[in-house]
C-alpha cells in the first residue's frame, strides 16, 4: 500500500510534495534527487525535518516503530498519517505524544491507479491546515471520505479496505462459471472485468439513483437476469454471505 501511495504522490505532487524519504528494512532501491531510500530511521542524517510522516507498516509492528519516531521528532511539528488497521487514535497518541497531529487513514489497493477509496478520521482538535493537507495527499490516489466517529472505522474498513478482494473473488467466480460454460479464459476474464468496472462506473455516475433501481433496470421480467438473480437472491443467500463477510472483517480489525 505504501508503494501505491508513493506512486500516486510522485505522479501528482499534491501540496507541492516533491521530495520523499522512504524507510524500508529490505529495500534495494537506488536513491535519486527526489526519493531517498534507507534501511532504518537511524540512517537518515541530521538535520531532518519532515512535514508529513506516513506509517505504512503492519499493525503488529507499530509497538516497535512508533517510539523511535516520537524520540527523533519530538521537537518537529509533523503530520502523522497511519494506515495500520485497528490502531486507534488513542493508541497512536499514546505512542507519538498528546500534541502530535495524527490522522488515521485506510486506503485500498486501487489507489495504485488513482482509483482508490480512502477513509480518514482524526481527533476534533486536529488543526484545519493538517486536515486539509491530509485530504489533499489522499485525494491524489482517489476519493476521500472523512468519518466523524472513529468507532465506524473498522466497519468502513471492512467495506472499502477489504472490498477489492470481494470484487476480485466475484470476478474469479464469473470467470470460472464462464469457462465451465465453454468460453476461453481470456474472453471470460475480459467479460468479467469490463462488466464489473463498467457497472461500478455507471453506479458512480448515477449517484442519485438507488442501486436497487439500477439492478431492476437490467432485470427484465422472465428474462435471463431474473433467472440468475433467483439463485443469488433466493433466501437472501448473497446478502447473508456479504453480511457475514463484513462482520468477520470488522471483528478482525477490532482484534488487531
């Protein structure tokens, strides 16, 4: 995810951002005039005053990572953005300091092609300038939604953060069904991917129209679509599966 964000920022330079310092323990990248790569925070020479620090690490690594940044940048007024699932603002504040400007962000993988969806949440005390900066940074990779209540972050993460995997699985199922019915895998993939991407684009363009109405407009009485929906919607089969999936993802985010 960090690589996807870096790619979008290098392409768009939001807020005039043009210089990046990346810490990656396993990095084998060559530094350039605009991107410097290091294996650890200790390798970065002084003086170093970052305007924004992004934590794109696994939740399990945060306990080891954050105290080093608090010590190194205790006198620096940086904006901290964390994309670690499950790590609350309270936790981040306890690790980085009560006065630190902190934003929790949950982007998703389509950010790699600037088609992402990023959820943001912060404490009410976050300065307006920091909120504007966080918004501008994340808009470089797609749409942005600010949540007013952090308690909704885990559920929202289960939708947009994990959601691309649900979509890819559904495409897999369409491709498998199509190949079993005789289509080649290449044609089946093209049909599945284009159909889902086109449908999503239509839903986005028709944002004032209920999704159920869009579905009904495709469904002719007694036609092929109605026959197929009978399997997906009978006994609320698909709805129950999706609800259970979201419930499980939400619970796992809370556990992290």
